[in-house]
C-alpha cells in the first residue's frame, strides 16, 4: 500500500543503522505522520530527559499518503522541545517525505550523539554517516545546494547556524524554503551533531485500488482549481493579511495593538504585484501556493508568508514588503523559526523601549521598524553572543531573566502566530490547549470566529475539539490543510478505502484523532505539564485592544469544558 514498510533506526553512539519492519497494528491505530511520531516518542523517550541530551530521541515520520500524486507531501519531526520542555513537533511539505518513502522508509528514529559534525545519507538500502565538518557553520541554503550537488537527484533537510548553536527556536529546512519551523527541533538535531539528512530513492508506492484512485485524482485536481483553494492559488498565505487586519485581529507592537494602518503596503495583493517572480507547487498539487519573491538582485526567498508578514511586519512595525522578505530570508539562512524570530524581536524592542535592556548590552539601539537593528539582534541570538544568549533560550526564559513576565506573549514557551486572541475567542481557547504551545495549525480555530454567526461557548469548544481531531488526521495522513474545504473526515475515510483497503467510518477516524491528542497530552503530563501551563498571558485578560479583553471566568469555564469533552479530569489529566 502507500506505506513504505520500514522505519530506520539510527544509533549515533554506536554508529549502527537498522531498518525495522513497520507493524501493521501501528498503522491501523496511529495512521502515520503525527500519530506515529507521538506514539514512538511516548514509547522510547525517558521521563524528564533534557531536550538537548543525547538521550532525547529525534523522530521523523512521513504522512501515510506522502509520495502519492495528491497534495499529501508532509513529514513531521518530534522530540522533547528545548523551547517548551514539552512535546516538540513541527511539520513541513515539499519533496523530502516522498523521497524518503521512495527509498523504502516511513520514518527515521535517531538516538545518541555523533562524535563529530555529520550528515546521514540514505539511498535505498545504502545508508551511511558522512562527515559534515566542511558544512558546519554554513547557512541552510548553501548547505542544501552543496549536498544536492554532491548527491545528484537527492533531497535534503538541514539545520543552519542557529541549530548548530542549539538556539531553542532553531528550525529545519528542506526544498530551499520549506520549514519544520516551530518548537526548536533544529536545536535537537544540532545537539546530536547532525547537520543534514540526505535521501534518494528508486522505489515506487502502491495503492489498494488503482482504478478508483485514478478516478479520484481527477476529482482532487478539479477541486484544486476551484474557488475552494483560490486564495492560496492566487496569493499564497499572504492573501489573508488584509482580511485579518480588517477584523482587528492582526497583532502589532508585541501585541499592544490589533491592526496596522499600512496594511495595503504589506498585503498579499501588493506582494503579488511587486515581489513574486515565480510559483512552485508540492508533489501532486496544482495550487502552487509557494510564492518566490525577489529580495534584491540575485537574492530570492520562498515567501514572505502570512506569518512572516505578521511577525516581522505588523509585530515589528515594518511597512516595506521587500524589507520583510529580506528578514524572512535572513531568518531562513540562520535556520531560525520566523514566527519566533519576529515575536522575540518585538519583545526585545518592547524591553528596550521600557529601559529594561540597554544600548550598552546590545551594542546598538533596537527600535520598531529598524530592519538593520533587528538583523543585528537576530545574529546575536543565532550565535548566542552576549545578551543574545539569553534570548536564544526562548521568550519564557528571557522574560523571567529580565523580570518581564507581564510583557511576554507565549503559551508553554511558544509565541503565538498572527491571530489576536482578544478579538478571536475560539483562537484564545485553542492557543491554551494546543499540545505544542500557542498554535494556529492544531485546529485553525480562527475560522470559527471569522465566519460570523453567534455560537455559544459550548458550541465553540465542541468545534475546537472536532477540528483538533480532524487536523491530527491531516498531519497523520500527510494531507495539506489548504485542502480542508473539500477534504474532511468523510473524504479521508473514502481515501482510506481506495489507498489502503481499510473499511473505516468517518467517526472512527475522528476517534483515532482524539486518541492521538490524548496520547500527546499524556506525554506532556508525564513531562510535568499541569493546568497552569494551559493558561494564557495575563495581558490577554488585563490589557484591552480595540476595547476588548478576555474574561478569565469565561476562559476557565471553556477550559474545563474542553477537558470534559476530551474525557480528561478537571485538572486536564487524561483518565
């Protein structure tokens, strides 16, 4: 079927690499991708392991449908997060997951630490550990380029200098611009002295019913050209900037504001007119949401995305799209998550303007809108130089160090994406309960509020639970969430019959999603999570934006209801 059939176990301490046969029971219960990753992490990791210890396993799992000619090219990475000290997970699309499946593997589990900088090379059954000493210190794009020249036809994922230096929000990059960005798993690879993973495969994947699959391809491709994906097809994710700003839901100035007056200058429409020179698509997709922008001369970047327009644009008050693209590229090269990079820059600017950190400590003034100063700051962070070492440990650590907890915006140590929680109540609840920290990709809860109509608190919480269960299915099968307007649990059940030969009902799939969410919660509880870690920043309850702030009693009621619907106890602990 669409599973490759093996998981690769790599022990860097002993330099042993062993393929393990994929257990069919694992497939039926945990599906693939995120389900595999969370289950394996829960089973093989030690309680209370330090995120940068050699004992913290690094797990990469492909979506169950990755490698097929449908929009399902996702892989996920999993480990204990150095940014939150809880579950770390991040996802990326592109050609890496398909290539790993073509090499015969559904995933990789890495234990230990290499003695010297290394990279893992996989070509079907040939697997090697090569020296990466000549690549250590190089940026992400240079690293990918050099390894693709060295290994013709291969796909590469790698870390940048920030990952090498174990910055808590270091990311992983593939395809010259795709990122497994959040929760700092680039630092986990760096702690293992692994610069990159290179893969080339020659095998093919099968589906259960080829004729019906070919028929279904026509439907999928037709839907990709419909109005259901039009925003992403025309503008990419920046197509949402204008609408979110109009809804007063675009955070600005370290979350002291909810919109910008210069939205036309940073909109998806302006970006399409002035910056975009090329469009790219993932395997089996015609949406081509990947917009390539010319930064300057021969400098190009995939993006900026909605989230970098938020984090560097609105949050840092930069109104020049080209400058936002420049910062996006700068973060890419260093190998740092662009949401965290922009958010922690805005936080540092807030500290500077309050006199909490000084010019003497930084070596320069740090102000909103100052692109060069933000670059200098991020370089300090990526190389852990001077005061940058404090911020490299994450916003939660920095807030405690500078006695500025009341200023910092994060949940579980992870900065939120660009959706204002005081405007979007469902988003606030979703931020709180998200297993990896504040996130829009665990449930897409902003849609609940933005579509209009009055829902009761219970209706909102029930929909969040449903969407979380569904989104776990997307990340387990590898389906791109941009297809969500025509791919729901009913259609996923149909694909399971055609691709895998499983007779499974939609409600059964959603139950599997719920079980995976609960297993992730069990992992977090094992690592010390309590109800207090589901709390939102105090500012959301105390500081108004556009006359709005959250009601703490209502929020706590929603939290307790969420726990109840999940079948957890009133403290949020699974029974």
